[in-house]
C-alpha cells in the first residue's frame, strides 16, 4: 500500500491516509516495507497462537459479561446471527459464514457492555483474522463451528455466565488447535 496511490484511489488528501496507514501499522495490521509503502501483516503461526491465548482470556470475560448484561435487543441480535449462520452452513457459504462469525463475536462484545474490553478484543481479533478464516476451510469445520457458536449463544441467552465463558474458551482453544496444525 503506497500512501500516494491509496490517496488517489480514495480521492482523499494524503494526510489522513498517512495517519490511517500509520495507525494500522501501530495496531499490527500493516508493516512498513523499506521506503516503498506498507503491506498487510500476516502473522506467523506462533504470533497467531499467542494472540489466541489472549483472545481466550478476553473473550471468556466478554461472554461472561454478555451473559450477565445482555438485554433483549442483544439476545435477539445474537439469536438472529446464529440463524443466519445456520443458513450459511446449509448453503455451504463459507465466506458469509466467516463474516457472520465476526458479527456474532462483535455482538457478544457489545452485549458485555464494557467499552474497554470491546476495543481490546476487536484489536486482537483483527490481527488473527486471516489464519482464523483458514480454519474454516478444514473439512467439516463449519459444522463443528456452528455447534460451538450455538452453544455459546444459548448460554448467553440463558444468562449462564460460567457456561458462556467455558464454551467460548473451548471454542477459541479449538481454533488454536486448528491454527497450530495449519500447513
């Protein structure tokens, strides 16, 4: 990504583009390439596993807080996303299924009603997104993933804090196992 090219493509001034690129670099999503611009940073397996350790802890807390703090609107949103995910599973629509996984996790973070936690987990999740997507390409992973997500959603909707935390931690550990075995 070259600042000048991005600014031209977006028909924007170079100053905000430069600031955006630098922020993405600070957040670990881009890396500087000599003097030729930036490129998307793809984490190595070890970095991804470390991020998943952090995600397990943070998302466990988010699920616990979501089970405690979710209102009817949050619960309906979570159940609606699960329904859409089930449709994608039936249609073998991996791309939209992956998008909905992100939406579900963001809905859980939102239902936790903790802005600091929300910001932390969004940053960590973004850094491991590429490798997470690859795990859905593993045979039968979507079927297992929907079961995991459904069980997390059920625990949150029921308000079972312990179960919500344990289920999302188990889900993240499963992703970690799959990432560790990616070729």
